[in-house]
């Protein structure tokens, strides 16, 4: 193995892959409708009040606001 190949580009790529994995896992945990999400054997533990979020979505739908659109599309 040539040690000259482990330069800044290599470490930048590895950092990008790890960051993308972590952000993807967090997005999955936040968007899921589970009341409790545990990732990485309890390293990330998210507890949510899903019933309250459903009430907000129902109220938005009654007022003609689509809660499932992205923020850019609402404006």
C-alpha cells in the first residue's frame, strides 16, 4: 500500500461519506412516524410526540395548507 495516496482528497472523501451517513440516519429518524427512534445501539435516541404532530397536520389540512409540501413550495 502506497502511503503517498493518503492525501487531503482521501480524508476529505472519507469525511464526506461519514457525514452523509450520519445526516441520512438523522433525517430518517426525524421523518419516521415512530414515537421513539434509537440509532447506533442507543447513541442517538429520539423520542417524539407523534399525536401532537398529527393534530397540527390535521389543522393545517383543514385550513387548506398542505403540510407535506417543502417550505419552498409553500411560499
